[in-house]
């Protein structure tokens, strides 16, 4: 199962990188969100896909799951949501100011007048 999750993380990184390299602002924003999802899957895979009881004191179980990777992924999800929402607002503002979302047209001129 870890092999499948590693391949999935690689596919997400690949698709996100492809989208970030485009000239369209919305594709860049979606690409960064896909890369962050790839990082979440990679964190989960690196922690190991184990099954067991939740780490509670009252339970008498033979194996317990580690809550630290889940806490790290939850924190990463919150941070990526904030970054994605900031990028959306920034892209919307740039579109409203310039009338385009093409990054080549957003580039300034070379004149220093």
C-alpha cells in the first residue's frame, strides 16, 4: 500500500508542477493546491500506514497508532488552505486591475519614464 501511495504522491507532484509552469494564473493557483495535496499524501505515507487502536489511556490494545503524523497533516491542510485562499484573492485582484490572468501580460514594461 505504501508503494501505491508513493506513486500517487509522485503523480500529484508531477501534475502540480505541470500546472505551475503554465501561463494562466488560475492554473498556477490550482497547481500549488495540488502540490500541497501531494505533500499531505507524502507525509501520511512516510509515517507508515498502520492500523491500530487510538492512543487513549483507557483502552487495552496490543498496537496503537501514532497521532503525530495526523496532527502534522492537519496543520499542513490548514496552512495550505490559507495560502490557496491568499493566492485566489491575489489573482482576483490582479485580474481586476489588469483585466487579464495571463502572466506574460502581467509583466511590466521596460521603460523607466
